[in-house]
C-alpha cells in the first residue's frame, strides 16, 4: 500500500470512516491503522443493495481519490445485514422507507426499497415529457414458505400506479429473474387497464432470460424479452450497470427493453379508456411503495 501524508494526521482515519459511511449501502465503517503507519484493516457493515465486490471497489476508489491511499483489496472486509437504515446525504432528497405494506403473519417482510419515480429509459430530444413515460416507482421482496420469494414491482403510467408480482426460489438467479417477470406483469397491468381486452391480448411479453456479466471492472445486467405481436416474435433487449443493487438494475434493464414497444402500442390507441375496478392502487389506500420527498 502506498503511503500518503494524510496518514501522518492522527485524526485522518476518522475522516476516512466518515467518507466511507457516505458510500451507497454502507451502514458503518471502521479503519484500523497504526499512528502514522499504513492501513491494516478496513471493516464495513453494509446492506445487501450492493454486491461486496463492488463495495470493495468503491472503498478503494474513495480512499485513493480523497486521501491518495492505495489499499490492498484483501485488507477490506465486508459484512452484510438485512437491516435498513436510510441515511440522508447533504444535497440529496430524503427518501424514507415505505409504510403501509401488509405484513404477513409468517414469515415477515424481509426487504423493501422505495425509489423516486424515474423514466424507464433516457429521453430523446424528439420525445415528449415525462408525463407520457412509464415510470419505475419501487420494488419489494417478501419471504414465503419453503424458501420461496414474492417479488413486486410498481410502475406508473399517466399518474396511475400498477403493481406486478412474480414468485420464485430464494436463490440469486431466480430472484433477479423474478423481478424481471414482475416488471413484465406490471406492464401487462398497464396494457389491460388502458386498452380494450382484445387489444391487450394482441401484445404478449415473456422473459427470454437474464444474465449478469462483468466488463470494465463492473457488473452489468442483460435482459432479453420476447414480444409476441401480430403473429411475430420480436426479441427486445435492455442493459444496465449494477450500481445500487442487481434487482434495481434488472428492473430498469427490462423497462429499457420494453419501454418503446409498449408505449408505441399504447399511444397508437386513439382513446385510453379508464375502467374502474382494475388492480390499481387507489390514491387514498395504504401504498406499499410510497415515496417521501
């Protein structure tokens, strides 16, 4: 490890710990170093939003950029917890954990995450404003019996909320595929509540596959979706880098793959009828994906 003049300051490691605790997913950090000597150990307690390997890279980059320290990745240890403590970073909007999610008697809700609504794909100059974009609102995962999970994804279209669900085994691959399928189910809810039943049935979406690949020292999620329309099968693809969590990355990649095709289908209908009684979240109902400003 290369030495830096910062290590000669007795209080530098406190500033280093404060810096590391601002990284995404880090709940607490401790730097072990001899006075005036090199860093011996870095211990982190993190959520499971970010993979440990990515957290280690973030620590290396942060210490190098702020203090000029190059630390061996083998000296960095990461422990993950399912506990959630949302920290507010100065200059960033405060996001609170959602409330009103129905807690099953057994087993309890294992993880939730609330996100601000955001467009599924970057807008192009000739596209209209966000009011006609399919927005990602949030997602959650719930533990079921027999080591299975229920994944939920909430989307928004024309100021209305739609929730898709999927279930799968409690293993990493099934988990990310479940979030991709839940995203497709939410898109189907949008279709079934925006057009006639005949029109909604004319477009079917099915997951071809999800793959996590490593490139350029980071992880990426690739998603392929089969769109069956007018007796033709179109293969739609999307990709996203894993920044906060693989789950969020796969949801955004799925939306990137399907966004243009679904919106083109919706906007090709002259009138979007509103049919009450569908699986929409009423404005005054308890909202499991409530976002706080």
